[in-house]
C-alpha cells in the first residue's frame, strides 16, 4: 500500500483507554496534556480532543498502567473523571454538569461585582453615580475576589503549564489581567510615588474584572454549545432500556437490563423497547428500527427474525432469545464507534495543532514587544497606553477558536451520520471520504439482494401464473437448492397455498421431479425438457431474452406437458440505480467488481446504471484492481459486505461496509451503513464534503480573527486613525470567536441523507 493510501493502525500489543478530562479551557490545554502523555514511557500514541474533553491513549500495558496515565494528566493540573457506582457515561455527564454549574455560579458572581466596578469607574460619564462607588480602594476590594477567587482557575492552569515549561490560554489571561490589577493596586496604594515620577496613576480594576467576567461568559456559552455538538451520543445513550421482562423457571420477572444473560427468553409487549439483541422465538410484530438504521417504516418480525436492542415494538407481542447483551449489543457498539469517531482528529487539524502549539509563546513575545514599543515611543501617558495594549494583545489572542474548528465539526458530522444509519470510524475517514474520485461496488449482496428470487413468470395455457407457481413451489419444497427457496418465497409473497409433494427426486445438474396432487411436475433446464421429450421451443425466445438480462430460465412441465417458464436471479436492490445516479451527480466514477460471469455482471451493471464492469474476479483480484486505481491517482472507496470483501475494503482509501441490522461488520470498514441502503453511500460522501467544508470555514475565520485581531490590539491602527482596542472589547471578541466557530459547526445538524420515495424507485 502506498504512503497516500496507508491507514493508521494501532500496534498489535497496544491497549486503548479513554480518559474523560475536566479543567481544559483551550486548545493549548489539550496540546499540553497530549505532549505530557506522549512523553510518558510506554505510550504509543495520545490524542486529546478539546471539544469532547477526552484523551484517547494507546499504551503498552507491560510498560505503563492506566493509573500512571491518570497521574500524568493530574500532574499537569487537570482532573480525570472516574466512574463511581454508576457507569462511566453517567459519571462523565455528572462531572460536566457540575463543572457547568460551577462556571455559571462564578460568572454570575463576577457579573454582579464587575457591574458595580464598571459603574464606579464611569462616574466621569455618569455623574449621578454616588461618589463613594468611584473610590479606588472600594474598586480594588471588589476586584480582588474576581481576580483571585473567581479567576483562580486561570492561575492554577498557568502554574501547571509553567511547571512543565509550557504556556497556554490560562497563561495569557493570568498575565494580562494580573498586569491590569497590580498596576491599579500600585496606583491605589502608592499614588504619591507615581505623581513624583510625573506619571498619571490611572486605575484599571474595571478592565481586569470585566475581562475575567467576559471570558467566563464565553466559556459558559462555549460549554453550552459544545454540549449540543454531542447530542447524537446523548440520544443514543437515551435509547437504552432500563429493564427487561425475562422468563426464568416458567415465571416472568422484570429485571435490570444488565442482569439479562445470553440465552434468556425475553417478552416484549406493544409499545415497549426491545432491551437486548436476539432472535424471535414466538409471536409476530412490527418493529420501529429508525433509531438504529434510519429506516422510517416499521419492519415486520416473525419467528427466526433478528431484533435489535433499543428498537421500539409497535403492534404485537413476542418472545425472543437473547443473543447479545451488554457491550456486545448493536447499540453499545454504535455508541462506542461514535464516541471514538467524535474523539478522533482529522488530518486537516494537524496544521491548527502545530500553530496552536507555538501560538501562546509567540503571543507573549508580541505582547512584551508591544508594551516596550508603546512605553518607549508612544504618546503620553505612554506607560498607561503600553499597559492597555499589552493586556489587549494577551486577551484577544485566544487559540480556542483554532482548537474548536475541527473537532466540533467532526463531532456534529459523525453524530448526524449515526442518526442516519451511517457509522464513520473517525476524522481521518470522514476527511478522506470527501476527496474520493471513484466508488467501486461489489455485486452480490451489495448491489444485489444476495439471494435468488423469481423475477419473471411466463405461463402456458391452460396454466395460470399462480397455478404454475403453486405447483413448482410444491415440487421444490423439499429441495435444498437455493432456487427452491426462491420459488417458495415468491409463492408465499403472493399468498398461495403450497400443497405437499411426494416422490421427490433431484436430477443432478438438470432440475427436480416430484408428484403434486397426483400430477408429475418436472422443473429445470431446457436440456431436461428435451430429455423428457417435451417441446419447449415456444418459450425459447423468452428464455434467451431473460438470459441476456443475467437471469436463469427455469422450465416446468406437468404430466409431460409444458406449463411455463420462470426466471430466477439475484435481483438488483431497489435503491441501486438511484444511488449510482447520485454518485455520478457528485462527479464520481462508479465501477463494479464481481466474481460472477461476465454476461450476468454486465446485465446487472446495465440495470444499475454502471458503465464499467470487471468480472470473474477472485478476492485477491479485487485487491489488485483497487491498487491499480490508486496507482493511477484515484481516491477509491470500496463498497462491500464487510466480510467477503475485507481485503479490498482494507486496501481502499475508504472502505464502506453494507450492513443489515445485527449482521453489520462494523470493524471491517471505515464507514458502515447499518441499513443495507445504498443511498447511504452518497449520503456519507455528501456528509463528508459538507463537514470538511465547515472545518475549512472554521479554520479560515479562526485564522483571520487572530491575523486581524492581534495587530489591532497591538495598536496598528493608532498611527493612521487614532484607534486603540479596549481590552474589554478584546475579551468580548475572543469569546465571540469561539462561539461563532461552534455555531457554524452546529449548522451540520440540519444535514439529512436524501432518500428517494419508495414509489419512485425502479423495480
């Protein structure tokens, strides 16, 4: 595999752990934690996602323990959320809610104090304000708890970073607001000292307090918006039933879902959620599987059918045998895959990470240079202006928008995919899917239904189509040949009663023979008819036409008289032609690879609208064809069933597995379509392109904000226009930049997979 097509794989002996982290305030925090983890002996790789507040670590258990990883994170000044009596998800949610509540309390307290400080500092503009409110000593007393109690999180984070010889957003806020606070405190306590030096002792308690308040407000909005980006996970977790009605020792009992074991018989009544995965053993019903597959119509279930945990039983009651419980259920696997995808990084984020890593030290350097230039060369009062511009640069230069640009879009994109039955393994898969140029389909089970069915019936008088089907289905009833199930399925679909047969015999390589209702029925090839002296020439033209369509003609005779002709084929899926058409409309080349014979493959391809077919291939040949396309410079997606096509799926730039409920092979591909709906292929590519476009917009505005904001804060507009940026406005702009990036990502929530009406689909 070429470098351009290699996929990231974990070392075979590596163990994965996810650490929910609290206390991260910016992209710099995430980068610091990531570096500390990577420097820990035994860690193969570490990925810290600011948007999800999670660290994903691959480590060698023989060299490092999970507890050591937790200590490494805590040494950097952050906390790892540990599950209590409940599960990890509940503990994480509780920790987030607690942090949000603390943030809200601190913001409201800071807002109240800052409002009084701001009023007291504005007496020159608002003369009706009582004189005692403008006393610098009172303002200092009010500003102190804002600076050191409410702002303690900034000092704590800055100190933790300093211990590891790094800097982050906490450093910028702590240094910037401290400069304003201590300068004001000095002017308040020692005004004579400044007056003796000819310096006007201005007070900036309002600046330090309002900046902290606005930054907290921005984080509050940011936390709320980030919470909305993970709604897909919340919805999936909310699907989990709490109890199950289980039959044990002949008695029904309501048990916690966690108590259900494989083999238990579970009872489900109308309107109840199915608690775990299983197979129906008794009863019939219709089940709403839309929350898992995206299919809007209820699916009929009868004895032998599989049911998926968390789906909703609509009409009848039934019993089923539990086959998968706990973390093995389809829903649990989906939740795990979505969590992994939302915690992953897209390659496009690497540039943002590199810049964010150098960003804070560079900003501190620019701020110091700004202070020096204004102090030495600025107009009077030079020291005051130098301090204000220093603080403005420190505050406006927030890397949060850069840190949120990619992960928030990936979170929303992968979440919307899951809601529509499209599981995307990670950010890398999501980004690569947007660059595809070619989509390669397997035939059997992907473009086709994967099982033969009767597609055409031509009856010869005096036999009707129904009579023909009834007799042939009866004759085939005891056969083990796949064609037998095709005839029985067609008869059942038409509501025909299939009588019993006797004296059945399989005529090897030709067909079958049986006695039905006292009549001898023979079904098979034209050669069988000729061997029995039955003239089938009248149907020869019809048989030839059906053969050209890739169908297998089956003749039948009753008591030595030709009764008709049926065509059996692995039928094309209903949505295949529309799916291929949509892919072509997206500018993609569509190819079909199959091990089937050329004639049949070309017939299926024509009906699907595919122009290029490569047939009679072994699995290794499919792999070789994918490589040829990649060597020609194509970005290739392979669409297959996820099992037989595993080598080709792994080789392709993006492997897309067509699943069907509980049989979905989620681990074998980059993207899995839970429902076997081919419309999801184009939907996944459209979602990828939309997500990557959103990421690029986010990065553009985040970069632009800093490119423009920092020079303006440094005073670049002052020589020409006399404009300086108030540090309080800088802090408001910083908060707005982060919220705008998250809000832009949230627009992806409107995405829907376009599926044509069933009535409009070709048959």
